[in-house]
C-alpha cells in the first residue's frame, strides 16, 4: 500500500511539475539603445501592448548603442531566463558575439531596425545563417529611405548644399541611409548638371541632445552656407539637439532639416519650419520582430541552419503638416496601429502572412481597419 501511495505521489508531483512548466509564461528580452527617448518609448509602448495581449513576460536592457553594452545585454538577458531576445545592435560585427551567446544558451534572437549585410559582414552573415537560434531580422530598406529623403530636399525644398549628421560611425543602418543619400544626390546631379547638389561628409552626433547639438553647431560653423541638414537618426534626441542648435543661431526655416525618427511634436515643427521633411512611423518594426521570436519559441516558426527570416518594413514620409495629420491621428497619442484583437490575430499568422501584414502597414491600412 505504501508503494502504491508513493507511486501516486510521485506521479502527482511529476504532473504538477509538468503543469507548472506549461504554465510558465514565455519571456522575451528587449535590448535597445534607449527605452525612454522619442523613438524608443514608442517601441516600448507597442511591445508592452503585444506582451499584455499575448501573456508574455518581458525584460528590458538599455545599452546606448555602445558595443560592449550591446554584447553584454545578450548575456544579461540569457542569464535572466529569457526564451528569446530581440535586439537593436549598432555595428553588425557585434552580432557575432550576440549569436554565440544565444546559441550557447539556447535562446532565440532576432534583430529589429537592423539586418546583417552579406557583403559587408560575411562572417557574421554565415554565423547567423548557420545558427538555429538566430531567427532573423526586421528592417527597412535604408537605401531607399535615404534616397527618398534627399530627393525631397533637392526637388521639393530646393536645397543645394546638405550637411549630414550621423550618430555612430560604422552603424549598419546609418551606412545604408548614407548610401541612399549619395545615390539620390548622384541621380539628381546627373539629371541637373547645371544645378548640382553637394552632400557633405558625415559628422557624428551620438544619441543625446547635447552631442547632437554640439555636432550640428560644428557642421554649421564649418559650412555657414549649407541650406539643409540631414540628421540621419539615432533615436530622436540627436535631432532635438540639432534643431536647438539651428534655432539658437537664428537659422530656423533657413536650414531645411530632414531626419528619420518621428518627433512627438512633428506637426508643430513642420509648421514652424524647424523640420522640412521626415521619414519614420516605423516604431512597429520591433513589434514584428517580437511576434517572430514569440512564434519561434512556441514552435510555430521553424528556424534554419541555411538561412534566416528577412522581413522588410515600410517607411512613411511626411513633408508638410497635411502629410502628418492622418499619421498623427492613427499612430500617436492613445492610438496604436493594432488593437488587442488584431495583435492576437497577427500572432496566429504563418510567417509569410505576418511578413505580408508587415509590408502592408501604412496610414491608409490603419485608417481602413480602424474606421470600419
């Protein structure tokens, strides 16, 4: 009788452990340059909404795009018991260490706002392709983004000498945008040989308001005849610093400012002339990386040792208060691009259908869904 009782207790304990294991929520870590600046806070808002809708536990690490902190963040999140990680790294070279950490700890990882370039970083690309724990990347076409922005400055705004402020030398996303700016200028100059545009070499303003301002001041002091400044990105604070520098010099409206990273008061800045054009609206990018890792952890998406998922997210462009009006209505304030029921539905899609939903996201798409 004692043996039977012991057996029953053992089976009960095993069942209890199994149920406890099943009840354990999925935990996803987010490694980001900042969860509190203009862009980072929007990213956090939509990921928090997704986590709440799906019952996922999250852990955040802010790493300031400092290489040592980027690679350490993967170790921190793996040791914290995360089942998966989404990460916005700085240089693609950092992903070698990140993928190694995740593979050793059997933690799935996906990039957001980033993808490893096969030609520029062949070793990291090969490592990512061969790791079953590297899920993939969600990113924009930075080349097209850069080309479109510089074309708006040249064609719509009449700018002919453009300063350029990056945030971190060697950053993969910046390099893609810079290639696009250069291509746009080359294309303009080929079509307008008697009305050429000059694009200056980039200076780097890091990711804070103070460094962004100091860098913009240095660019203007060295080139007082510029009529445009592209602040390539960096989370939004770099741009705020550059705008403050231009305002302090009494040049608001005289230097056309373009950037990638929507500001919370972009409408007012477009009206005042502080901003001339902006691309962005892409804070939902990490949302799709989050869903990609979530479904991989659940076993719904298979990983490969011969490649990875590559999901392209669309940019939105505004160059006037009118352009911004609909974006503001459906993407800022209390609104998010997806409601709770839509988040749950997206989480149930196949990878191909999720990628199609990602590519479809636009102001028009949200208007159509939310005004039925």
